[in-house]
């Protein structure tokens, strides 16, 4: 009897794919946890953490939009909505929120209770 016709093969392959996906998810989450821990320490040492806190103050509105560079992204399911847990990012600079309105190639990715996250493709016309 051919294993491919018996359904055993497809069941085994489905389990292997699920295990591979689970391992990838775990690896990404661990990497993100380690990266964010080191980044938090680095931001404390170089003053970025203080700048982030100050950007939330109303008098600092003109420099309140934090620009991050995406280093890595992993969405666990194609239909899953984006959220910050899917990204590993580094700080680039602070801009005025007007920057988003002035650039046509910037798109709203998602909104949380406290933030609106926009995406600007590196090359215009590519999302």
C-alpha cells in the first residue's frame, strides 16, 4: 500500500508543518524578547527612553511621532491583523505628526488604545 494514498502521509506532513510553525513562532518570540530587553537597556543608557517619555507630553507635540526602522517582521497567520508583537524595530528619530499627512506614501497599519502605527515603504510604490 502506498503511504501517500492512505492518508497517513498527509496526516504526518500536516503535523510536521504545525510543529515547524510552532517552532518558528517560539523562536521569533524569544528573539523579540531578548532584543527588546537589550534595546530597553540601551535606550536607558543613550537617552532614547527619556525622549520617548517626553514625546508624550502635550508641549512636545511637534516632536511626538517616533519613527522606527523595521528590522524583522513575522505574522503568525496570514489572516491575523498586524500588531506591534509582530515586529522587531529600532529607533530612528522623532518627527512632527504632520510628517504623516505630508507624505502620500504613508499608510495606517493599525491602531491600539494608545498609538496609531503607520507604515512608510522604503521604496515609493512598494508596500
